[in-house]
């Protein structure tokens, strides 16, 4: 197809004494926040000879593969020309209506007009970063917080404040102080089975935080990818219910149906803001895959999502309990760990003086991958905590992996 | 699922005398560049009683629906757990290898390691904006240019310079002057069947532009969504061949297979730069739908893409010729229009003194939608040119629509 009269490999522009040097933006010249950690997590998860508690992968057993075959076939045979064509930037209306109805059943009054479909909830974070952050803008995050949110927000060079997270949620005294003194543009929280800690905000904590926020101009970003994965206890009220237009709620099908589809959403009840988010979303990728949205909707229309979720939560409950029982058997005294009521990971804290990075290095040599807590913190390094993911390992791997971790901890303690 | 002890509709935060007011970023407070035009284009394209030459939609006849049914079924039955799981941020390796091989056959030496899969080529533009633009950074665009690229770049508040586009490409004298005086971070071009004009750069123009750029630090962004849709003439050499690492090449399956999948890519041969683009891409949406990538690859592995493209180009050639013959029949003298050798649209210029916006308004009243040239220009308004898309209308619609446009033009001329 190409004009062959011109030498194809003529890269003369790059072979001179002054080679081409791209003129990068300031954001691209800054070092990548903890980028190496993410690479490590993903590569460890891919090695066959490593037992990985590092990745945040759902268990493939939870994917409705056969149901998707049928849904894909129905969408393409009945509505193929639409599924393969350009679509609406807001997302596929029947899918948005499905989500709105699901929220209404949970007592959260949402209309489909308030739901923007995104390419995973990661893209929702990207839209939020663009919508609210200038250089130096104050924002408030949990300490520790979700690694990929920290990485993303760093591209906008905001002024990141953090509030310590304890068993029942963010520390309210510190929270109130920062809200008052810094007037952050938003507070970003994962209130249910937080990544990395597995912790859930109590009802009391939610009400106190909502109360502190009312009357301020700080938005609450409620990231809720794991909320449906509750395997014990009752769900406390959503921030979206407590704060109305002062809350943007994020959701995702990645943990309940399939991450490979890359379909998430955001709920924004502030009309003018949603219009701007939509416009920016359109500039980012026109719209999220309509093909994926229609297949998802077809699947959801002909199957009960909650029945499917029950299978996942039963699996994860068993995995979590098994991992905890193994830790009780194989870990020495003095090790603390969270006992999540749902989600995919838990958080282990070593005794004072021990650093999780040392343990992660020692464990990887023995074929077990964990994520040391460091990249989940904005500033703290050489912390004593680490994340264990239990969703995607077999019982035998969990037993062997936890035994090896226990051995490594003992060795480090003995030094 | 929610704690019902708390009033669900308690939006008290928004009902007080000082309602919540989100603290937007500077980029979000700026007016949306020509956002209303895009909305108009999309809504006109959706109305059943309007003949729309406004949208840039491929003809659904070109979608391989039956082949996708088979591909989706094979992927899900043989490899479902992988297709529905998280994937690699770079994209599905076999798809990248397919693309690299296709470039090599066209004489462009590309390895799969240099290809990053994106959520449509619109996302590639988003990554490029983030990678190169600070407030006030000089960049160079064609005048007119692709509307969605203009919109996107505006979010970064760069200093936009433009170079007039004529029949054989960008004006070289002006191009050389701006490169020398402004040292733009990049020159963004759609060299084949440009949107909106349908124009293609000659071989001579490409060589002169490459020659002007060599030794400078201005990157050339070669956006090539339509290159495969050539229905007459020969393809001139690609800028990617002429400029090597000084060029980032964008491609897309949207115009040849399906826009609804949202799969495009970028080719970047500068390793360190690609690493940063990858890292940013990962922050944007983790990765593009692996499900879509695997189905696309399955389809491409079992079918010859060029045979499929031949059907599309035959269709678009006939549509373009039919539209041109209708304009020759129904338009008054003094109207100039491009005669594209490929792509999906052509560009009409009214006599001096007439404005395309007036024509667009009059035509829409008579049930025909066109896009006046204004939003494709960075600064010029009330221009005399407009875009006609011929890919997605029936022959009868083209004949009737062009007849109506001809009548409207005559009426405006008579005033």
C-alpha cells in the first residue's frame, strides 16, 4: 500500500548528532508515583511458580462465561448493527436504567439520567481528577488508600492530605480538622471492604463524617467496587444517601461479573457537574464499549445478579476464613490482621520494628508474593503492614503460602 | 441491603441556605470548546425524519456481525476465563503482533512492543494531550482540523497555532515559519482523507514536511483512522516511515470493523516515552476491554481484513461518486467541493459572502443535517465551508438531501 520509491527505513531524523527529544509536559516529567510497585504486583500475579496474594484479581470461577456466550450471541443476532456502531457518551440507556433500579431497591434514589457509564471505575477516578484538580488543590484521602487512585491523583499534582483509618472508619477528629483547615476539593473513600485494609466504615462513622461535611464545599467520592461482596454483617447506609448531591458514587462490574469488560459507572446528582463530566468523558474515549455494555445488559436482564453474587460471596467467605485460620495456625504471636466482612483482601500488621518490605522480599524468594503496605500510603515508607488477597488462590495455595509467610516472619523476628 | 433506620431521602446537605457548590478545576470551568456542535451532530444523526450528512458514522452494512458472533462464541468457549479477567495495560499481545505484522507488510517497520492498544484512537489523543501539554504549550494543527482533537486539546489550554490546508496538504511556507518561530510540542495531522475535508497529503508534501521537522523537537502525530479506506489512487508514504521516532502513529478499528468496540492503538518507537504513555494509560482505565480485543483478534485471525475492507471501499466509492454526481446535478454554479480518494466525508465551499451556518439552519428546517465548518476551525467563524458525510446514507437519501441542499443554497443566493 505504500509508495516504495522512498526508502522505507530512512530514519535520518533520528540518526543525526542532535537526536529528537520529545517535549514532555510537566506532569509527564514527574516520577511515576509508586509505578514500579504496580508492575511488580501484575508480574508476580502472572508467574506460574509463584503463589500470589499480591494481585487484586477476582476468581475466574465467578465469571458467568456460559451466560455471556448466550448473551453475546443474542445481542449480535438480534441487535448486532447497533452493538457495533457508535453509541451514546452517557452509556447504554437500558443498562443505566438497570443500575438506577438496583440503587432504588437499595433505598438510594437514583435516576438513569444521573448515571454515566465509564471504562471501569478507574476511568471515573480519571474524570474526577480532571474535574476537580489543579496544581496544588487540597484533597483528602484515607491513609492507607487505594494505590491506583493515589497514582492517578498524583498526575494532577494536588496537595494530598490524609486521615488515618481505623477499624470503624476515618479518624473523625483529624477528619474534622482537615476539612475545616484545608477545605479540600474532595474526600476520596472506599467505605466498604476497603482496598487495601478490608475495613468497613460503621454507621456511626458515616453519619459523623456526613455531618462534618454538610455545609462545606468538600465533595465525598464514595468508591464502592466491593460493596456487593458482603459475606457477613449488614450493609451500613451509603454516603450517597446521607449526602445527596454532595456525593459522587462509583460502581463497577469488575468484581461481580467481569473486569475484562472494563465497565463501571459514576452517579452524579448535580446536573451541571454531570454535564461537564460527560463532555470530558466524550473527549477521553467518545464512549465505553457499547458492545460490552449491551452484552452485560443482556446478561443482567435474563439472570438474577444477586443469585450470581451469592455464589461469589460464598466462595470469598470460605477463602477469607481459610486464610484467617491458616494465619492463626502458622503465624507467630503478635501479628495483627483485619477480619473483613466482605471484599477480596485483608491487611496484616507486623510487630513494631519489622518492615513489610523485608518480609515481601524474603517471601518472594520462597515463591510467595505479597504487597508491602508502602505504596498505599501517600508518605509513610517501610511500614509494618501488608495486603493479602485471598480471592484468587486455591485452598492448597493459601495453606502453603501462609505457612511460608509464617516461616519468613519467624526468621526475620529471630534476627 | 441498606440500613433503613436512617432516613433515605435525607439530602439535608443540599437543602440549607448555603447549598453545596463543587470546587471545579480551572480546566472544567472553561467553556467547552464547540461542545454544542458535537451534541447537535449526534442528535441529528439519531432523528429518523432527518437525512443526516452530519455524523461520521460508518455504514452498518460494513460490520462483520455474523463473523463476530462466531468469534465471540469461540473466544468465550475456548478462552472465556482469560477474556473476562483483567489483562495487560499494553493490550492483548496477539492483537498487537497482528497490527505490527500488518504495518511490516506495508513497509513500516513496527514491533508489537511499540504498539499500545487504546480505547479508540480518541484515547490515544487523550494520552498525547496529557503527555505533551502544559498551560500555554505551543502546538500546531491543520486549519480546519478534526473537531474532537480540537476539543480535547483545549482542555489542556495550549497555545494553538494553525496552518492552512490546501489540496495537497499543509501550506509548507507557513508550516516552516511556525515550526521555526514557535517550536511546537507537536504537529497533529490527519494526512489521509482528512476529517473534515477529505483531503490527502501528496508524497511531495509529506517529504517536505518531514524535512522541515527533522532536527527539530516537534513531534508529528499522524492520525490515520481512514487510511485503509482508499478507493482510488495510490497511498503515499506514511509519516511514520519518514520520521521514525519523531512520529507517533494512531490507528483504529472504528472505520474498518466496528466503532462500538472502542479499540484503537498508537505506535510509539521512543521507548522511554512509550513507558510513560503506558503508565498514564493504566491510570486512565487500567486497560482497554480485553473481551473486545480478543474477539477482534479472533475475527482477524480467521478472516482476511483486506477482503473485508474491499467491500467497504467499494460501497464508499459508490456513495462518494453518487453524492458528487448529485451535487453536479442539483448545486448551482460556483460551489466548490473536494473529490476524496477515500474516507467518509467531503468538504463543500460556498461562494464568498455566504456562510455555512445559515445554510445548515435552513437545511435542518427542511430535514437535512450538515455540519457547518466553524467547529473545525480554531478561530475562524461564519466560514463558507461545510462537511458532508456520505458513508451512512442510502442513495435515495443522498439524492433527496443534496436536492434540498441545492434548493436552500439557491434561496440564500437569491437574497
